[in-house]
C-alpha cells in the first residue's frame, strides 16, 4: 500500500483536473483555479513522496504524464476556449462555439510536450521548452484577470486575433528547443536555486500590485530569464 501512495497522489492530481474542467464549463473560474492549485500541489507531492519512499516505477511515470495531460493540458485549453467564447460579442454562449475550438490546439501540443519529456533524457535538471504547469499558470492568470476585470484587462485580452496568436505562441513554446530553468529545489544551496528563489521573491510584490495577473507576469519573466541566461542553464544553473 505504501508503494502505491505516490500513484494515488498522482490520481488525485487527475481528479482535481477533471473538477477544474467542470467549473470552467460553468464559468466558475475562481473555483476552477482552486482545483488547479490542488493539481499543482499533488503534482509536486507525488514526485517528492516517490523520492522519499524510493518507489520510482514506470507505472508512476506514465500515470504522472496522463494526469498532467488533463490538469495541465486540457485545462489551459478549456480556459482559452472560455476566453475565445467571450471574445465573440455576437455568440450565444450556449452549445459548442466552433470558432473557439482552436483553443484545444494548445492541449494537443501539451500532450506532445509531455510525450517528448518522457523520452528526452536531457530534461533532468532543466526543461527543454515551456513546461505544461508553467503554461497553465500563464493562461490561468489571464483568465482570472478577465473574470475579475483586473485593470480592465478584458478590453485587451478578449480579442480573437490575440487569443489565436497566444494559442500558436504557447503551442510553439511547449515544444521549442529552448532550455528553461527547472523550478524544483533539489539542493540546499544558493547557486542551484537562485532563479526559483528570485522569482519567489519577485512574486510577492507582483501579487500585491497585479493580483491574479501576477501568475501570467511571473511565467513571462521566467521565460525571459531562461532565454537571457540559457548558458547558465547548460552549466548546471
């Protein structure tokens, strides 16, 4: 039973992702955000628990990716679908909106990114391409910003051309050959963790001034840091 505990935690990630999808469908984005936050927690906890119990398995690896396809693949696609539906003023907002379906191209590329990650032996201490959890945070921040009308951001975000472009850009970033910092703390030293710690410190004023939009801002900053300091990534941070 103890050996299966990390797999149970992984399945809890999947459960929360499914619940988030239901609340997105109902337009209850704050509740969906809480379930997505729980998915993040379970996604981090399962790996930490597997390392602590020394019970790594091929099954656990496959379950982790399958859960992530839903929680960090379908969920951001559903969020963008929701935003695209809102961006068409003449839409009835009932039934399926055909023009908003391209949002799920992001889900397709998220699945592709996760499949590549499972086969790529380079991605142990850093990522190649944007990780699916980071991608989900970026989209979630925009969706919450629109929902709560933070700084009237909906006037800028709810533009079909912008949202279609965002789908294309994020889909490319997920599979791009761009090294990006790993965010998990594995060693207790400043050199290995300075980027995650710096982003954590910057997130405090970001959330104070930008509220939910800080999620989007911090992921953008993370991408920029990774591009600017890519040589640091290859040298082991």
